[in-house]
C-alpha cells in the first residue's frame, strides 16, 4: 500500500476511485507547502462544521418550538436550514477526514471519504437549489393568489411536498453511488440544475414586475386626489420576504458559481495539476460556507425569527 500510495502521489496519476480523479491532486510526501495548505483546509472545514451545525440548529429548533413561525413560507426556510444542517453534520466532517487521508497519503481512505463528500454535496446542493426555487415560487404565489394563498397553500402540503422531494433526491443519490455512471447522472444533473435555475429566474422576474407595478399604482394614487384603493396584498411584508429571498439566492450564487466554473474546467482540461487541486479545495469550501451564511441571513432579516431565537436561547441559558 505504501509504494502504491507514493507512486500515485508522486506521478500525479488519477486516483483509482472515479469520479474523484480530477478534483484531488497528489504530491510527494516531502511537499511541506501542500501539506500546510491541506491542514488549513482541514481546520477551516472543522470550524465551519461547528458553526454550521450550531446556527442551523438554532433556526430549526426555533421554528419547531414556535407555533407562530410555523407558516408555509417558514416551512420552506426550515427545509433549507435542515439541508444546511446536514452539510455541517455529514459533508464537512467527511471533508476533514479526506484532507487528513490526503495528508497521510492514504489512497484508500481518501477514496472512501472523498466519494462520501462528493455524493453528499451533490444531494445537498441540489436540495438547496430546490429549496431556493420553492421559496421563489412561494413568494410569487403570495402575490398572485392574494386571499386564496392562505386557503390553497398550507404548512401540511409544503411538508408533504418537501418530504417527497427528499425521498426522490435521496433515491437518485443512492443510485449514483451504486452505479457510478457519469454518463447518466451528469446529463441528469445538468438538466435539473438548468431547469431549476431558469424557473427561479423566471419567477424572480415576475415578482419584480408585480412589485414595480404595485409601487407605481401607489405612487400615482398619492399624487392624485383620488382615494387610495384598498389592496389585499401586504406589500411591505412581501417586499421584506423578497429581500430575504434575493439575499439568500445571491449568497448561493456567490458560493456556487466558482465551484461550477472549476467543474467545467475539469471536464474540458482533464490533465491533473497543482492549481486545479488548490482551486478544487477552495471552491468546495466556499460551497459549504453558503450553509453558514443562510441562517445568518434569516436571523438578520426576519425579525420574528430573530426575536424567538433570542428568547429561546435566553431561556436555555437561564
């Protein structure tokens, strides 16, 4: 095992565990600079894991323990927080284990942990995008349905919907592990990611158009002598929720676009290199930072959630 490990690392050959051949770079055991880089990535992911678990647990626990927060829109936030919580519990610890294996030049351990990280990130990143798309569609329905929103959109229906999505994505994830057929899951992933992204952008465009039209109507009424027409839309509340949605989506794009760029580079340029290995480690860490940013956005922008969280924390501490 030791001779095979050294040969793999020294000659920069692909790891014997596809599809991890391109993201990981093998260097000689005497490269202290590379080992320092791996140790830094390991420590950063360890800290991220602790903070991600803590912050998302606070969000999940607060929504579960506060009946007033158990609205359909907050169920969507709960689903995203659960996804981010699993990133901290599963993906980041296994990332630390894979970096430790790379430090020790243990190819077998690196393959096993790396495959877990790869599949977990695939499932969880897809669930994050689905959750963001669902939040966007929900905000559009809140504007479009008016009073019918409370009748048609319920917490129970959203819970059943997301449970079904979790079962479907988990099933696809297990199939991805068992068959390891990139010819199947790469086109499937590309189509699914593209469809969700286009759907999200489409509904964002529609939401902004409705908000602008409503703002123009209010502005015209204020500048005229006519009595303002009553509206069934709580536009200030809608605008606040749209801001939260846009900030969450912006954080997702900022953390994921570099990763997708590196993955495209791996597909086009298949030759292993030191730069590709460094870029892979950094961008994958950026993806997991998104799971820490999301609960910070919720608690910062949603006053009811922030107040309930502080109230629960004070009760626990006392």
